[in-house]
């Protein structure tokens, strides 16, 4: 059974909106400030969070590990 072209076109458009574009993805910042290790922990809902590195908190986003 053939699907109407409008139906298939609609699915293609909706699918393309669900995929993040390069402009929306966070990028690694090679000029980040000093980092420190954050230990892994368990959230109240039972989700396990692995340890990770992060930069010291401050008033700017320019020196974060990942930037928008």
C-alpha cells in the first residue's frame, strides 16, 4: 500500500527537527581554566553519576570546559 507523499514528507521534517544541529551542540573549549575532579555520587532517585572534571565556578562562561 502506497503512503501519501505528504505523510512521508511530514515524517522527514519532524525527524530532522529531533536531531541536534552542530550549532546547538556544546563544544570543547581548549582555553578552559584549571580543573578539579568531582567524585561520583548517587542522586536521590537512585541514578549513579560518574566522576568528572569541571572548572572552578565563577561569573563567566568563557573559561568552562564545554561552551554553547
